[in-house]
């Protein structure tokens, strides 16, 4: 867990902001997000669900039919629509959103938490997934290397989810962001 010393707590910088959970596939964005949303009494918006609603199929199928770049375009649009909403939420964008300057710019205006875990942990978790596009170990390593500096640059807080439960990660986020817990 790392609290960025160079940034004020998100609730001090911006009194009303979405909480964004970013990171690669398999770090626990959805699982942590569900717990976090419950703790702070906000809706949880998962990019996989929003994408399926937008294109009427899974990301895996969409990428197979239209290509990975087309999938990333839809993922970015879904994310930008989610952060434009006035109702504050916990949002889990697709990992690819950080690749686009508009995605990074939007992330910087909210409380952005980078969830990370070791490659071994992520590989194990990623292997249980059947609705996202397949990513082999070589591509996952390439994407991680390409994105890690971006995640670091846009995040206010960093949590290693590799050896703690999703519930513990959510509680740490609430505490470190200074969010009110739901009663």
C-alpha cells in the first residue's frame, strides 16, 4: 500500500469525485470494487458489464469480431461516459483506458486507486476468466511494462492486492482516502 506523498488526499483536492480502481486484468478491480461500493454506499460500475450492455456481447467476443483496437475504443467511451455521470460511483475501467491520453486525463480528476499484484497472482486469477479477451503471459508482461508508469502517474493511492482479501483492500482504500463509511 502506498499513499502518494506528492498528492493531497482526493477528498481534500476534490470534495466530490468518483473512486476509480485501475490496474491490469486479474488484480481484483471488480471484487474489491464491489466491497468498496458497499462500504461507501455508492453504486459500482464495472467496465465489463457496461461494455456488454453497450455492444450486447462480451469483450472477448467483440474483440474476436472487430479487433482489439475497436474493443479499446469502446472501453474508453464506456469509461468516459461513466465518469461524466453526476452520481458518484466506484468505477472499474478496463485496463486499456490508461493507454489513451483522454483516459489518463479523466483519471487524474478523480480519486484513482492503482490495484496491483505480482505477475504470478495475476496469472492465476486471469486464468479463471472467460468473458474477457484472452491474454497470454507474454502479452500480459508486455502490457504491464507499457502501463505501469501510466498507472503510477495517475494514481493517488496504490494497493497491493496479492496477499490481502478484497474486503481488506476495500477497507484500506476507505481509510486512506478518508471516505465516510456507510452506516
